[in-house]
C-alpha cells in the first residue's frame, strides 16, 4: 500500500513540474494493484518423531489496493516429500485489499535426519510473482513395531496351529512391542482384514493403544475347528510405523474329525469355565456351597477316574461323578463346600482324571477367605532352600560370575497389602536385578517378586540386608539377610617332584655311571591345584635322545584330579665316556605353566679304571638335633657305584669331633645282615682272648664272664649295639646304649671293595639328660 501511495505522489509531482493539467494525470493514478505479504517467511518445525506430524499455518495478506489472485501453492525441494499442504484457503483464490487467507503446512518426517524444502506461492503481485518460504525440521527416530508369536520361529508372522481334532481349542499369543524411539500408535486390529471361523481374536490388548518405547501388548488368537478340513486366514495390524505400516499376520491349521470324548468342567461361580471356584470372604463358622458340572462334549464315551479330595476347611462330595462313564452329552455334578473355622486365606485344589485325550487331567482350584476383620498379612519366601528362613545364602560364587535369587512377597491377608520401596540402599556385590514389588499394592492372595543378584568381584565373605516395609499390622518391617562368599576360579597347578633335594627343581641329575651300564630315576607329576589337570604327550615337542630315554610313562594323556599324581621313569645308559645332558617337555593345561621343561644330566665313565661309589647322603638324625633317646636309628641314602660293584658301609659314631676312639659299624651294601660292631683299639687285645675261649683252652668260666663284661662296657662308652634295616634306597642302623646328655658325631663311609671309597658329611646330635 505504501508503494502505491509513493508512486502516486511521485507521479503528481512530475505532472505538476511538467505543466501538464492535473485532469490529464489523474487517469493513470487511478489504476489499482495488489501486494502480497507472507507471514512468516520461514518455518522451523523443530524435532518431530519419524512417523508423527506437526503443522503450522502461513498467513497470506493483500497489502495492495487491487485484488490479489493466488495460483496453486506447492512445496518443492529434495526433502519435499516429508512436508505436505493441509488446509489450503488460498490456492486459486482472490484476496481483496486488506484481507488475508491461511495455508496449513504439515511436517511428517518418514525417517531420521534434517529435512528442508520451500513453499512456493505464485500470484499476480506485479513485483513478486512467486513468494518463497523456507521450511525446515528434524526427524527423530520414530516408532518401530516388532511382532513375535509363541510358535517358533517367532518372527515369521505366522502361527501354524498344526493338526487338531474337531471341537478342540488351542490358543497362542502374539506380542507387539515398540522397538523405536517414539510412541507407537496401534489402530483397530483385524478391522481391514478380519478373522473368520475357526480363527478368533480371543484377547485384544493392543487395539487403539499407544505404546511407549520398549512397551508391549498382547494378542491371543484361537483355533477352534469344527470340521475336518485345512484352514488358513490372516488379520491386519495397523500402526504408525513409517516402514511397516499395516502388517498382515497369517494363521494356518487343520482338523481331523475323530470320535473322541471331550470333558468340560463348569462351576456355579462366575466365570463358570475358569476351573476356579472363588468363595470370596466367608465369616468363620458359616458354610458356602458351589457345584462343578462335568459334561461330555465329545463323540465318544468319557470315562471319569479318581477325583482327589480336599482338605479342611474345604469339603468335596463327588459320589455322582467319581469312577463313572458319561455318554456324549451327559453330565454329572460335584458339590464343594467352604466352612472356615478361623480367619485367614485358604486355597486348595482337586484333580479330575479322565480319558479325554486332550485334557486327561483337570485341576479345579478352590479359594476362600475366613474373615473376622479385613487386614493384610505379608508372607515372604525365596528360591534358596529353605525358602522360608528369611535368608538368602548364595554360598560360594566364583568372582566375576553372578548368582540370582527370587524373593516372592504374598499377601496372605484379606485387605490390600501396601509395600514401600525395596532395598534402596543395597550395596555391591549385591544388587537388585528386578523389582515388581516396590510401592506395589497387593490384593489379598496376590504376589509380587523381586530378584537379588550376588556378583563378587573379589574373594571374601559379604553380607547385607533387605528391609521390607509394609502396612502389615503384625510385622510392618521385615528384614531379609543376604550373605555370600566370593571365591577364586578353580585352576590346575602342575608340579614335578623327584627324590633329590630340592625335589621340585625340574632337574634329574644321574650319578656317574660306567659306560655300558644303565640306571633309572623316577619323577612324580602332581596336580596341586583345585581343578582337573590334563596332561599332553610328554616328550613330544622336545624328546629325549640317547643315552637318555623315558622308560616308563603312566602320565601321557592322563587327567589328574586335585591332589592326584602319576609317575615317570627316565633311564641313563651311557655308551661312551663324557658328560651328557638333555631335556624333555611336559605339556598340560596349567594356565601358568602350559609346558614344563625337565633337564637331565649324567656322566659316563671309562670301564678301564675303578671309580669310587657316590657320597652317602645322611638323612637322620638331623645335624644339631637334640633330646634324642639312648637308642638312635641312623638313616642314609645308599650310594651308587658307577661300576656296579657291591658297596659296604661303615657307620662311625664318636663323642669326639675327630672320631678318635670311634666305634665302627660295618654293613654290607647288599646282604642286609646285622651290623658287625668292632673297636680298633680294644679288639686287638680281646679278640685272641675270645678265640681262646672258643677253643676251650685254659680259661675258665669266670674269665669268660669278665671278657663279656669288658666287651659290653667298651660298647656302651661309644655307640652301643645295633642292627641294620635296608630297603631299596636307604640304609638304616639302630644303635642302643648311648650316654645321657652326651654329644655325638657321626658319618658314613662307602667302599666298593676295590680301593674306591667316599665319605658323607659329618653330623652331630645330643641325647636327653
């Protein structure tokens, strides 16, 4: 309007300046022109879930003094299909001066992301023939419908009911879940494509629902064929899922017309066919009655078997039905009574058996409450036996693993039970895994559950507690104790032991051996862990080469339980002089030592010269051991002679550290006979006397007794009398008659009878006072 006015003023000014009469200039100034004004010039619709829509209205005004003719308004751009024109009061219309019209633009994104387009408004505005308004918006993740059913595979949108007998009924479940990020709107199910007999939509918990993300609803479909043919049908599931739109769900099934009995149980308490009699609240001392009617709806005779009994306060009269045959169409009746003598909730059930092939056993549950005054009663049980001890003892659980327990809260009263928040301050390693009980209100007889998990991250014993608060007047606060022990994971642990100290050094050193001879040594493989140890092929990756060989192997491929062992024997057979060494591997599933390497060594000696036996190894008494008795048993490891010569042992025992005046105990290495006791000093004098006595020379009995006394006294001053007890690897000698509170020194000398000898270390011991 302002533009037209300015144009008119300028024209009058020019006319006046040019001297043209005003009458001649008025005719052009009288021409009227439109002027299009748009509000707003752009629109940002913001974030809108994919599959949803929002709308805004643009106002087109005519600010000119002539009529404004508007053409067809359109939307253009690469994302134009996400926008559309709704209510349009402007396209093809004329807008008079100073008037306006509105046009609605709808933003309905089909998927996620930024969307832009332009609203183009053509008109006869002489200055702006096309006015453009920019459109923008962002599509958020929309709804996403997922359909699953109770018949595998559960995602094929098909339920095959299979073959059934005519007149029978089968029910399956279809679950709809919103897997998207926006609200899912479900339309009227089976409206566009309804089901026909014998398929039925028995329960519809979804039509007209709006499901939040991850929320679900349930459909129950039935197949009840009445004729023996094949059936198939489908029904539609409409929604605002932008990708799926309307889903078609298919059902198939067939029926065989067989003459079979069909038991039906109805009761006098509505609903009649739920196989449940709820007497409700009955004052104690009164009696409520109900009946159960059994009918044969099949085409063959129905044989009813045993009917189980009920416990007080319920009673059962089944004389009309028990052990009876019903022809098709016939019925019989069972009477049930409820006579509570005290307040409280009661429940029981009885079982009806028959030859109905589909339902050979029917269970009728009975419920009732004897009341004085309605009040709730909290009852707690758990899934860890014993279930009613109010204690969750998770036991030993390996660290890093979880054990869960379920706690069930039941309202055993006759008024609503109101619960407060469950375990708000539970601490690790315990956690509340699932909770249907916090702030719940349980009707009488109803239950809820919550789950507690025990997830130890380290070994140790842990305790905690769950406090359950409710309006139970007798027990408003109930504590459930939690306890569990975190344990380390059981693992095997391999050890290889031999008879040479240290016994676990993975070394098997052989004694020197003359070439051409053989000796062996054993090793024991032990599982010191707390899990089974599996051994591989011993010596496979690193086998032994001559002169070494594994001569005996009871370990390869064995599985050793904790503490169990097996034995290996390695042979050394040098065929030449010199030092030899080798190694072999012992593979296993020990996580720390997957393969052990055992080294062996030995030295071959020339047979041309004599070699002394190996040094005797003293075993007991220990060096410095005290408080020994006056009889001592000496033990040492036998020596090995490289040439295979028999070895004799001399045990020297003396109260002097340099063994002056020592008594010597000799033992043949292979004979096992008693030790010979001799004194290097006194025997030189006494032996001829003893021999003379043996030859019955001029010595009398008194002198013989004196000689024996002298021998015994000499023996007591050194190491006393003794004997020898040998086994395959050790030699022993028992010596008696030692002095009180005395210190003795002892050693062993090994001799091969050919001039070769070796001595052990020197040890000392002391006797008791």
